[in-house]
């Protein structure tokens, strides 16, 4: 216990809770839009809720993130996912359009959550600077999740866009999905791939940084420290 780094444990717990929160909103958004478009499958499976327990995947939400954060001390890229929301496209009025909308709902919700965090955080962080770590982490986490899930790789949300863009059959899509997840786990820890993602991430964060600067420049060092250094 003498060697227990309480600051590290605190930071790790904050990171993990932010990840779970962001994943919960992501999966809930998929379920909400599917339900809105006429498919009650997510509702019947109890996914139309913001209770994190309904969206937890034992590997993607628990084991892999916790081992990375506390076991490897963040040596590898933090990656996580929630339990996939099951849908029945035959319930949609316009299958192609509605499947795309359901797929986009998760990333859009993450980007919206980041937007709300920047707007509110630009005022709140000056009242209590201790919120800076949480607010910054919430913005980064949600922008990162949105960006990652929009990569045009099955079974990510961007994979659905790719499927319709190139006319991929369902069989081919599911075959690719079986292996691409493992390929992504490896690729995300390859330096060249990480640099590409880091560049895209920085570009995706710029509009939020500009917004924060416009609302309250004094909040920039707290919410976007890497732009302020």
C-alpha cells in the first residue's frame, strides 16, 4: 500500500468513468433513433435507457479499458466499446436511410455531448478550476469516440456508411466484421496509424477550441491544455 499512487488511481478512475459515460450515451443514441424510426427491438431489449449497466460489454467496457488504464498504465491506446445495439431493419420505413441514421446517431451524440461540455464548461471551470480535468477529459473522450467510430471499417458505425457506399452485401459485411475488430486493436497501437488518428483528432477538436475561445478565452487552458501550451 505504501507504493500506491493515489494520484494515478484517481486519474485512472476519472478516465474510466468518463469512458463509461460516453459509451453509454453513444449506445443509448443508437437505441433512441432506432426506436424513433419505428424499430422497437432496442426498447424490448432494455437499451432505451441511460443506465450504464444496460450497455456494458464485459470485454469492451470493463476488461480491456481497465487492464489498459491500471495494468499497462495507459501504455497502449485507450480503446473501448459498449454492447452493440441490435436492430431489425425490416421495421424501418426507408431501410437504407434509417440504418445510416441509426449508425450516425452514436457519433453525433458524442459530438453533441462534447459541444454541451464546452459551452457549459467555459463558464463552470472558472468558478471551480478543479472541474478542468473532468471537462477536458469529457470533451476529448467524446470527440475521440466519435472520430474512431466514424472510421469506414466494419463493424464500426462508419462501416455501415462504407457498406452502402460501395454496395457491400450483408454476408461480406459480417465476414469483414469478424476480423476487422482484431485488426483495429493491433493497428491502433502502430505508430503510423496512431499519428494519423492523432492528426484527425486534433482537426476534429479545433472547432470546439475555437468555440471555447469565442465564449470565454480564460477557460482555454483548462479545457484545451494541449492547444494552450
